[in-house]
C-alpha cells in the first residue's frame, strides 16, 4: 500500500470552514463552537444513517490476487473483459497526469478497496460507521460525513473516486455534491466515477411497466433515489466546472452479472413473465457455481462490449466517467 503520512489531510468544520481543535469530547470548531465526536479514531460530522449503517461494510479485495489462480495472458484477458473488473481497470487507465501524486478521496467508500489503497494515500468518507471501521484498516484516513458537505479544505485531492455512489444521492442534493467535488479537487486533478443511471434498455422498460415493483426492488431496496439519464449525469459534471476526458457507457444490452438478475427479478417479477422466470432460474444456477459464475461474467463482458457499441447511450445502466478540473492538453487515451 502507498505510504505517505505527510499527505494527511487536515479537517475543518464542514459548516463554517474554520479549523478544529482536539477536545476531550471530540473536535471543536474554533469559530462556531460545534463539537464533533470521534468514534474509534473516526471523526464524525453527521448523525448515523439508519438505512446505510451496516450496509456495504465488506472491504473490496484486490483483484490482482487473482493472478495466483490465473496465469499471465489468461488473467490479462479476463480482467480486460470481465464485468467485475471494469471499474478498477477504468480507474487505472484514467489516472493519467495525476498518477504519481496519489492523494485520493474515496466518496462513499463503504468498507474500502484494497485495489484503491495501493494506488495512493486514500481518504475514505461514508455515511456508515460500521463500514468506515473496515476502511480505516487500509486507508490513511476514514471520516464519517456527508459528501455534500465535507470537512476538508479546498483543493486537497488529486483524484476523487466513487463507485456506485452517485445514483444514491437524491436529485435535489446532486448539485451540492458536484460543487463540493469541484471545490476539493486540485487544479489539474481528476474525478473518476462509476455512476448508476436510469436506463431505457428493454430490461429496464419491462421493469418499469410495474411501478410498485420497480420502486421496491430497483429503488427502495438499495436507496437508488438519485438515478437519472446518463446524459444528465454528464451535464452535471460539466456544469460544476469539470472538463470531460472519457465516458464509457456499460450494460446497454441489459446483460449483467447473474447476481444482478437475481437481485432485480427473483421476486414478484417472476410471476409477470415466463422469460423472466427462466432467466432467474439460469442466473441462480450460474451464481451457485464459482467457475461458471466467472465464465459467465467473462462472456457477459464480451457480449456487452461487442453489442453495446451499436446501442443508444440512453440504454446504459452504468456509466464510467473521467473528468478533469481546468482545461489543459493531454494525450488522447483512446477506447479501453
């Protein structure tokens, strides 16, 4: 893991932006007098969130460890195409000019990512204290705070990363979140996000035919209250002041991991369509066998890459985006 304790990010009051001092009761703002508790070394700047507390607590393993089970070219090919590796591969390729600075903010970090931890000095921020206790073990700092109002000073991060987080931010809060990212990003820095979006592909259109089920299993179950069209998500980044480097739409075909089909449709949806019932049965079979699950993930990635290019941008279920702060020349990175 990247070791750079000199890069420790100082904290400030998220409301008045003034310095904090250590007190027996926690961190005290020198300006407004607000006191922020510290739990097991994790400073807390907000109340506990009952919905997210205890969710997404596991630390994401480093996929490079797969090399012990797959040799050379096989692993390289698998990691290039497999859906489970797409986010990390995109982050690696998009680090670009900031690769050697490596001061990273992981928005909505959950239990943290070992892959990200070896890329630089990482600060994790999340709504769940339980998740942060795991992230704290591998990250330089872990902070319990709202991503729309963070306790960090201006321009202190070279990279701001999130994976499957921005789709959880309610629409009315999104502008604040994107403005906050712009404030925190250093000049020449980049933001790299995997954003869950509202798709118009046939799978989603079928699901939306049943509004109550769609809300229960696509929105309420995971807190996806901020899904919006792919183009709208990109416009928000531009409006905040970022300049586009790369955008990659994924899952336009509706072909996703077996576990995703199960989560979406292994419920009342099965009674609405024989085809959906068949898909769920096959998905559960594949997901129950480790080897078959890996093979399917690889093949799904191949099919989505080949067929998705001919489909509309609005059909994407996830977009990988890289934007930068301030316009400056950089070499064309090309398609992944």
